[in-house]
């Protein structure tokens, strides 16, 4: 099975009053179809810029982004996105919020089928019975579950997650990690997760990609030792502790706090 996502030699800089601010410098990154990659790195290294490039919301100054063998040249309806802020519309019910992409992305589903799909996803993430609630009536974790449903309701090929659990408390975050595994099992997709949480990257991903400091390049790639269904307790094994220590060291290198050369 080939790569669904290929990022080749991407360079990008933002225009500022004092001149160009380089954020990505020759970035290379690949995610196989059905894979789940987590991207970590120092704050401000360009991780969120990467998400916009994958979605086709912006074009790189140099290099190429490819999805399904096609070069990305504009917004892609086959990309689903979820962010740290769920950005649910208060004047719409939770069910209506989840169905929103189906009003934007062309679909052959009937209105009845669209609603049934949205309801089934809400049931999958534990929001059965909350379809007619407003966003303000739900907790932060519940709103993030609804946001996840909205991101995949149109059956995207790739799901981009930009720190979706970063604002949640530790217990809610771990609960949602397990929900993510359940969703991916029932609704297969290729995932790209942007996160600052190394435990999260290890628990959710098949591969962890560490970016260097700005301007970012691919500094280190780790194949995650965990496979199949996962349990939180697996994060407390000696093997997981070793993997987390390697990732922490790579982050220190990326931050310039460790003189050891990245491998």
C-alpha cells in the first residue's frame, strides 16, 4: 500500500514588517494510506502551517504536497480537520453542526442518509441523546467529540487534527484518546495529528515525526512500538518509558538545549 500523503522539500515563509520569516525549510514527510502520523516539535516551529498546507488552504513557497498521487493546488474536500477550539455554531444544534460539511462538500447522500450518518457518528463517540442540544449545553470534552464527528461526517481520505485535545483536562484527554482508536476502527482514515503531548503521540500514532526548530525540517522519525488496540496502561511500560525519553531528547535537540546530533 502506497503513501496517501507526500510532502516533498517544502519551504515556506511568512511576510512580516521586518522581512520574510521562514517557518519550513525543505520539509519531507510521508504517511501511508491508513496510517496515523503524529507531528511534534518546539512551539512555533511550523506545525500548524503544515496542517494548512495539507488541506490546501495555502501553497508552499517551494516544494510539493501530494494527496492520493495528485499535487495539492487548492482546498481539498477530501480532507477533514479538527482543532483545539471546536468552533461549533451556537445557533445550530449538535446534530446540525455535525451535518454542516455535508452542506458544503458535494455528496450523493440523501438528506435522510446524511442525518442517519451524523446520528450514527454521535452514537459512536458517546453523544447519543445530545443531538438536539446546543454547544453551550455540552462540556468541553463533549464539544470536542462533536467536532470530531463533524470532521469525518463526509468520509474524508485524510483527517488532520491540530491539537484537538490540548485544552482538556488529563482524564478527559485520555478518554478521548481511546475514543479516537474506536473511531478509526469503525471509520478508517489516514490521520495526521499535531500535538505537544508526547504521550498522546505515542498512544495514538503509528509513527511520530519530530520537527526541528524553526525553520523546521524533519529531524527524527520514530515507529511506535504499540500496535492494535491500545490501553492507557501501555504508556507505563518500560518500553513506552524508553520511547518517551527518546522523544524528549529529540525535542531538547530541536529546542537547542541538547548538543547531541539527531539521528
